[in-house]
């Protein structure tokens, strides 16, 4: 999104704290090397039939209502957790997702303490959380600090990711980013700063959140559907072939919702895509023809 999103409540404070602490520049981050490298994950390693898992993101208090409105068929659930709340943060939601045959896509933050994550202060609790996730012995997508742009510097994001994400490298857990999708269209160089080779070598998959530009009464040119193949191209131009994913998408019209669904289903090697189904800065709950468009995506035989 081209402004701080509805969930970016920590934004400028975190960046300012990093500057005050004398955090280094991205150049220093790029100069370092990461020795930890893992084989890339084929989408068939986590989804045997190779189909895209279509899911939903909605606040926990609204989940049951939104799930009833959708009418079933969801295969992924976005979950927001905070390591500052301990290793069991939102673990119940993860359990619920597994019980419903959905892939949990769990996004961890660390309160407002970005620099604490940079220093490794949350590594222990992250390792404890990872063990609990791994105990389910089912595929789980894990990310650290979704949509980091404007919340922290690229350097902070890179170094904090290198502290947090290796703790989750356990069987059945797959780690990756969920970056700001709008950067693909207007500031791809900035997106690359959040996705250097050293993180690509750490990640199992690559994802974005993506919303329609403009407003409901005056939609902009940027559409969620167009960013999905651009994400695939971005990953390949970086020299990698990770499975890709969409943590959240939404649209102002039924066509935007349908087009995004088609892009998720027709683009190669897409692991999951979750529609945002609640009120937000650039999003609205699904209803009417927009809800019907999403149901058609769920019913498509190419959906997981």
C-alpha cells in the first residue's frame, strides 16, 4: 500500500528508534554473508496436487462469521501473532486452522521492539514458538513482520529476519516474507532492499500483501491481479524460483476479486492466496457480487 496500512501501528516509531540506536545502513547488510542455505521448496512438497490454496484473512473476532458467509472451501487462514506475548501467541488459532484442514499462515511481530529483534532478544521465544508449531506435524507458513516498509529500515528488516526466521527452520515449517506488494509497480528497487540474496537463501517461499489502488469510488490503476505475475518475475529476476504467495488481497469490485483469483490460480508455483475479508484502509468485507466472485475462485478445480 502506498501509505501506512491499517496494521502498521508501529511504523515510524520503529524507524526512528533504529536511527536513534545508530543502526547501520543496508550497504552493511549486503556486505555480510549468510552461511545457512536450504534446498528450495517445490510447491508439490507442501501441496501434493500442486494446486493453489485459497484462503482468507480476517480478525479473530470476526473469523467464524466471515467463514459462514463465505460458505466453506477455505484452505488457508492468515493468523497474526506477537512473540512479545510469548511462544503460545495465537497457537489456538493455528490449532483451529489445522483442524479445519487449512494451512496456517502465521505472521509474527515483536510488539514495537524492532531493535530488540535485531539484537536477537526474541530468538529464544521464537524457538519455543517454533517447537509448538512443529508439534502439530503439519505444513505451516511462517513469516516475520508483514509489510515492513515504513515500519523499519531495510537493514533492520534483514537483520531481524536473520535472527528470527532461522528459529523456525523445523520440519513442516516453511519461512518466507510478506512484503508490500505496491512496491512492485512503483519502487521495485526499494522492494529489492527488503529482499537481498542473503534472505532469499534463507526463505522457502516469497509473498506479498496486495490491495487495489485508489478508492472505492475512484479505483486506481494498480490492481492486485497484476502484481501476482510481477511477483513471479521479480523472484526470477533475482535469480531464484521460490513458490510465491499472497498473504492478503482485496478489490473494490467483483471483477478485481475475480481477476486476482484467476491470477492466483493461473500463475505458476503459487502456494497460497488469502482474501482480506474485513474493513480496512483499502478494503471492504466481501458481500454481494464480490462475495460471489470469491466463491467462484474457491470452487475452481485449480484451487487446492
